[in-house]
C-alpha cells in the first residue's frame, strides 16, 4: 500500500517536473530559436547572467520574471469570475491528460511490479478525449468573458473548430482501436514491441488524419484561426496579461507535449526501440543484476519515449512555422468534407482488412 | 556612355533563359498534385527543415574562420560596413591641409528642404571665400543628400556615420563647422560615388 | 472513502443543478449544467462504469454543452431582470417537495437487490457486447432516429442557404 502510494507520487512528480518544469519553459525558447533558424535569423540571444548568454537559454527565465511582474488586468465590463476561471480550465486538461500516457513499460523492481504510467485506465484513450473536449471551455469562456469583440470572435471560432475536429479525430482513432483491440494505452504500447506492428505501418492514413486533427485541436498554425493575430489581435486571450496569459501559453505548449506523447504511443511504438523487445533490453543489461537490469532498461525506455516526444514537438514546430494560416471556411471544409469522410473510409478499409 | 557599354557586355554574357522575363503563374486553378495538399506540405517542410539543419550546423559552436550563414549582424559587437551609397551624417570635406573646400556659395542652404543648414560667408586676405560659420541642425536634417548633389565644389558629402546621432538635448544637435569637417581621404569613396551617379544622371 | 466521494459528488450535482435553475445569466447557468454533467460522470466512475463516465464527459460536457455555449454567445441573450413573487416561489417549493416525496415513496416500493459487479463490468468490451447482442434492436432504432435527425437538420439548414 505504502509502496504503491510512493510509486504513484514519484511518477506524478516525475511527469509534472518534466512537463511543467522542463518542457513548458524550454518550448518557448525552442519555438523562438527554431523559427529563427528556419528563417535564417539568429533568434533570442541577449538575456544574460553575468554576461553568460548560452545561446539564449536564459530567455525563459527572463520571460518568467517579466510576465510575473506585470499587472494582472481585468477589462471593464468583463465577467470577473469566468475571466479568472478560463485560464485554469485551459491549463488543467493539458496537465491531467498525461496521466494515462505510458512513458515506459512494466518492470519488476525488488519484487515490486512497476508500471510506468500514472493511471492505467481501461478507457485510457477516451479519458484523453474527455479532457481534450473540456479544454474547449477555457478558450470559449476566455473569449466570452473578456468583453471584447476580438476575443468573442476568437472564442466562437475556437468552439466551432475544436468541435469539428474532435469528431474527425474520434473517428480516426476508431481505426486504431480496431487494430489493437484495446483502449488501454499500456496494451497498445505492449503490442508495438514488434516493429512491424507499429501504428504507422498499420494505420498510415490514420496517422496523417490524427496528426492533422491534433494540430487543429491545439489551435496552432495553420489552424490558429482562434488567435489569428492579423485578424483578431490575439484572439481569445487578447485581454489577458500576467500569470493568466502564461497559463494559456503554458496550456498550449503542454498540449503540444501531450499530443506528441499520444502520437508516439499510438503510432510510433511508444517506449520501444525498433527491433528491440523489452526482454532483449533486460538481458542486454543482465550484468547489472536483476534490479539493475530492470532499472537500466527502464531508463532506456523512458529516454526513448521522451526522445520520440521531442521529435514530434520539433515536427509540430516545423509545421507551425512552415504553413500559412488557413482561411476560416477552408478550416471548416477541411474538417467536415475531407478529414471526416477520410476517417470513415479508414474505418471501412480497416474493417475489411481485419475481416479478411 | 562607357558604363552603358559595360552593361551591354555584361548582358551578353548571360545565358538566354535568364534574359526571358520570368513567367508568373496567374491561373488560380491548381493541378491535382497541388490539390492533394499533403505533398506540397511535405515539400514545404523539406525546404524549411533544410534551412533549419543548415543553420543548426555551426550555430551552437560557430566553426573557426568560417563565415556565418545567417546574415544577421550582432550590432553592438559587430558593426555593419555601409556601402558608399549609404547616406549617413553630412560632413564637410577638409583638404589635406585642414582647410575646408566650401566656398560659402549658399547653394546647399538654398536647396535644403528642411532648412537645416545656415552659412555665414567670409573672405580671406587673398580674396577667396570661406564659410565663417557653417551650422547644420541635425535635428532637422532629413538625410536627403540634396546638399551634396547641388554642391559645385564637392565640399559637403554624406558620410557613412550612423551612430551617436541622437541626443536628448537639441543644442547638441547643432553641428558647427569644426564638428562637421572630416579629412578628404576618409570620404574619397563617397566623393567618387557622388561624382559617378550625379555626373551620369544630370550632366 | 467511496461513500464520502458519493456524497461529495452528489451534493456537487444537486447544488450546481440548483444554481442552474436559479442563475439569471445564461452562460453561468450553462457552466453549472456542465458541472452537473461532470459530477454525474464522477458518480458513474463510482459505479465502476468507466466507459459511460468518459462518454458522458465527451458527449454531454464536451460536445453538446459547447454547442449550447456557442449558441448563447451568438444570440447574446439578455439577462432577465425582475423577481418572482413570494407566492410563486412558495408554490414551486411545495411542488418540488410533493414530487420528491412521491418519487422517494415509489422508489421505496420497488425492491431492487443490488446486483453483484461482475468481472469486466463497465468496460468498453462488456458494454459493446451488450449493445450488439441483447440490446441490438433499441440500438439500431436509436441510430435510425439520430440519422433521421441529422438528415432533417441538413435539409432545414440547406433550404435557408438557397433562399
């Protein structure tokens, strides 16, 4: 009982520190630096401590100090309660969702079975969906409660867009579930021990559709209609400043991490290296004793998982800085007239293949 | 005229396809290939990631003695070298012996659209004219370069200075003759340039 | 622990339901309805019905309520001012008491022996199997009903665009 509790607490702390302590601040820097390199610029490199610049790595700290010392402003006529609630509603789902994503396999440490997932839910993927759909409220309420036309338009666009792409996303994943026969993400990870059963080989169309929908759910370019800065100032968070703005911003970045985690788990072999089974890893480290071998294998798996996650974060950033924004009717047309039928076709083909 | 010939010779060396006007696709109809947006997306991603990885090499640790691929100038540490066509702070040309070339004809004062220049002429013992005082109000100057164009003695030219031109006190922006004077060898490039462009266009 | 959770969620549901009917601002009322949905989902989890809980959140809290909010924001419904008379409030209160008492009495009459939770109860597999075997006919009828509703909605929307 005590062991279980400590295990869970350690896992929660680990994920929390990786997400909030590492990814959220570093992604702001990555975004600026990567976009700069893609456009032949230098990017942020001026923040320094005692003249040490370290390619601009102090900028997240400088940003944090700047933003926390700003005035927390609530516009006149705004709904104070919902205006304050909205950033929390936007950030919480992004953090909570990572609870069901496995970042490693199952191991035996000192006779105690350890599964590297915080909550191994039977309906894991649906849990992610549930919280993804709840994250709409942060955006919609933020847009509505600001008493600002730009914000309201951003909120309206966000609600319509996220609702539309949720449908296509759900239908896309049905194909994945048909292949794996489970909603439990650890099961899906286990199945992908075999390289040729990775999701990308079994559901190539599903991957493309899911990735597109996920970016649209994330509200980043080319689907950043809700915050289109050339049209709506900053969209739904126009009237936010200080800590509340940071919460929206962190929510967006943590959503990127979560989406990368889901894509890795569903389509790119979760914590597995290609052609390397868990058994092989443990026997490779057999010299370190049973516990040491398990620990080392665990370490390798976690590193592999987060390396894959980082790759997808890079890919999403690249897409964000490559493609121009869609027009709003194009967003809707793509969602309802392209992705939805393609998702249905994907289910159909998957069903036929599974039957034959 | 000689320049024109040189230009013609240069054109002659170009390959034929470079001379054809570039075709601009004005039709809105996309081909099927472009309509399947995904492939075009992948092409775009290839281009941007090529830039990304190209710049990543030697970004964290710049290679020794190699020129950076990124054209950004790190300003306070590095200074951009301005081309002779750059119009910086106007300066009076000083001859090798330190005397000014200016004869206080007042043409620059007359042409200046911002009324930034005011000259008080004076005469030496031998009868040659010189400006007793030459004041240039830099807070009014618009850096148009009319003064150097109109000057018959090549006595005022735009230098390539672009730093330290702003202060918080207007009095500091009134440049006197002594502040404006600059030795001729520092300005020779600009003088040549001015001679070339205005000689070709106007006379 | 389970009982505590039940009471917490139950009270949460009842209080937010009360807020829903008494709140004059439409958006606040919609948000309390969402809270009701979330509390209900929590109650489903307590009953070991994880799938239903997830679907409750996805469909009701996630999709339908977003549409509600969307419509409220689009229409910009004004807040109704004015108060109900005391007599009306008293009448409503009595009405609620009578209906509630009747319901409790009826519920007491029906004897339900709490069924034992079987292994794998409430999982996606179990619910799916049940839907496609024992409850196939109601399931299909419901699908046809929904299909008809979708077609109807499309036709209604289409006609307005053509005009």
